[in-house]
C-alpha cells in the first residue's frame, strides 16, 4: 500500500491555515500543521483523504495526518 506524503515546499510554503486547491484536490492546513513545518521545514505529512459533501464535491478533500520530521534520513535502528 502506497502512502502519499506532502512537504511544505510542495504546498508552496503557505503561511496561513486554510483550505487550498491543489492539483490533487482541496487540502486543509491547520495552524498546528504550520507550526510543525515552521519548526521542521523538511517534514513530510501523510496526505489523508476525507469524504467531501455536496455541493462542494468538486475534487477530493484532504487533510494532513502523521508526519516524519526527517523523511530523507535512513531508518533508525538499534543494536
């Protein structure tokens, strides 16, 4: 199962919480999401689909879920 992730750069480094239209649909970004990106600019959030209700059913609705603060780093292991 593929997990779609999104970064602050990909959403244009938005600075205000809100609902934004992107090529994949509508994305709701909260103040908490922005606070994480401000502290960890490279963080990647899991993109979560949510049901949209008519009459706003023009494109899919998404919000941000769990995040990885170092998506490019190798996995952490202990020995």
